[in-house]
């Protein structure tokens, strides 16, 4: 069974952190197109809440790296308007939780205008939003909200798990003629990996297969990808080999790669940080159940997600609220009993 390649990028030239890779993508996008500009809270002199935009304001000036008032509704509304007149805004929302304040502009404006105007208008904007737990930021700054956005017609949704994908997916998102939500995990910002220096695009429809095994397939998103890979190492030490698939783009989903990986092993574990209830992986489970991959399964489809609780502040409780490497390992071994 031939699966999608693990990388769409040319050979790496040096290591960058996830945050540095995003910054390089932003710089290359602005170098390539004078209509690309950035806007968000504290992205200028301060360099962004997580330091992602860094020194870009000094390189491109305040016209193209725009600090905004503390109004997510206003920020996204301004971006929608700019996109409608031909600009390509890249919005940074400090925490994905704060998109709640801008949902009308995201859902009822950015996502719908292209369709409501019969294709006569486009909204080429990117919305970057860090999310996820693990930083002690508690209930209102630690959510994983990808299922919200994936449910909205007109939005594309990506979740980069590596520095190389963070750059390549962002550059592809900037090129897209309509809105793309880029969900970045806060724990990944300081992680390093090989990233090509020159610009490249990762297609907004192609999953990555990070390793191949014969016993089970683990499909994971965001920070769960690295935990799934760590679990795969532990499983291999116990004689179990796992394929690890990262969808990269949640919408549109690369169904072919996911289904091929499931058929190749006959067992599948779907892992997300967000709570299982109505989560993105429920859609993946439905995809598998409604395809001929169902008839190749040796075990029921298994899901592993966060607890149905707001993310706690206490470190021990925060850790217990979302899947860890040991949880993925245990769930995989349980699946192997079938």
C-alpha cells in the first residue's frame, strides 16, 4: 500500500524552532507580495505574545506589521475588509480562546462572503491562533477549538505539528484565495526541526505519514503527533509497530491517506487533545466507518481525547486532562488485544 509522503518540502538546510519557522514564512510572504501585511495585538515592538513576529516590525515597518487595539472583533473585521479590496492580511489572535470575541466576523463574514456573492469576491486572509494546554494558562487560555472551525463551510483549517509544516502550511495559507485558520500549539513554539531556507508550500489537502508499521495506525493532530511518535517508540520496544499519520490539514481532510493507512494495519487509534465529545476525530471515525476500510478492521475504531472538563490550572490536573504519551501507549496496547 502506497501512502502519502512524510514531507512535501525540499531537503532541509538548517534547524529552526517552530516559532522561527513561522516568522520566516511571514517574512518570505511579505517579501514575495507587497499586499501581505500582519495585524494583531502586540505583534509590533513587543514581537507577539509568544515572540513569533519578533523583529518583523523593524524590517517591514508599522504599515505592514500593525499593532491593534484589544478587540478581536475589530481585528478580524478589519482583515475581512482589507481582504475584500485585494490585500492579504495575516491576523494573529493572542490565544485561540479569544476567537470567541470574533466569531461573527469569522463565521458570518469571512467564511460566507465568497458564497453569498456568487464567487465574485474572495477573502484571502489567514487567521493564526495559538492554543492547547501544557503552559499553566488555565481554562480560558488553553482550549483546543479546531472542531468549531472545521464545522464552518468556507473555512480551511490547518494544525502544523512540525517546524517544517508550520512554514510550508502557512505559506500555502497565505496564497489561498479564501480564509484559512492556522491553529498553532503553544508547546510547539520552542521545538526545533529541519526547515528549508527557501520558500515552499505544503498543500492544504495532504496528510503526512511520519512512520509506518504493520500492527496499528495512530492518527493524531498538533502536539499529539509528537506524543504519538514517542508512544510508537515505546510500542516498538514491546514488539508492536505503529503507523503515525498527521492530517496536517483538518479541512479539507486528506481522506485517501487516512483510509489507506487504516486498511494497511486493520486497527486505528484516533488521538486529539480536545475532548472526544463532538470532536474532530469523531468525523475521522465516521469517515472510516462509512468507507470500505471498515471491512478491513480487526478491532473497533478507538478514540483517545481530552476529558470533558475545562483545562485546569494545577499542573497535575492539567496534565491529567489531556492525553499523554503513556495514555497513547496504553490505548494502543488495549487495541492490540483484539
